[in-house]
């Protein structure tokens, strides 16, 4: 579990840098300021949650794997795809309906972080 999530986190972090650079260099002149702001929000959440996958991998290495950690990682990954992905496509294409699915990714982020917190708290308490 540790290696898988750390590898995925590293790849997704690299992609967030590449996607951010694409937006900064290729899209600034092609889409409006509001669309750029939406795109940049997608990049920020993408980067933060990709780094969170690295943290989950490190946590699994420290505390051992668990079902809650697996689900936390899965939900953060799903959140990146749905939340950031929908913002990328929305900002480039202008298809407004995609804004309706963005909150689903946000909920996945929230639940993923909650599961990570619960897992670390429960297992830390068990060690005391």
C-alpha cells in the first residue's frame, strides 16, 4: 500500500506542475481571467491532494496499512479526478454543467481527510 500511494502521489504531483505550467503558458491568452481562476483552483487542489497521497503512503509505512487509509487515499484520488478534472474541462471548454459535478469531488476530499484523521487518531490512541 505504501509504495503504491507514494508512486501515485508523486506522479499526480508531477502532473499538477505540468498542468499548471500549461495553464500559465498556453491558456492565459486563450481563455478569460475568470476561466483562468477556475483552472488555477483545479491546479491548487490537485497539488494539495496529490501531496496528501504521499502523506498517506508515509503514514502507512509508519503505522502499517489499514482499510481507512486505503479508502482515504482512494477518495482523495477520486476527488482529484472529479474536482480538479471538472474544473480543468470547465475552464477550457466553457461547458457550465460540469460545475454541477465539482462538489462531488469536494465531498470526496472532505471524507478522505476525515478518514485519514480518524485512522491516525484511533491508531495513535491504541499505541498510548
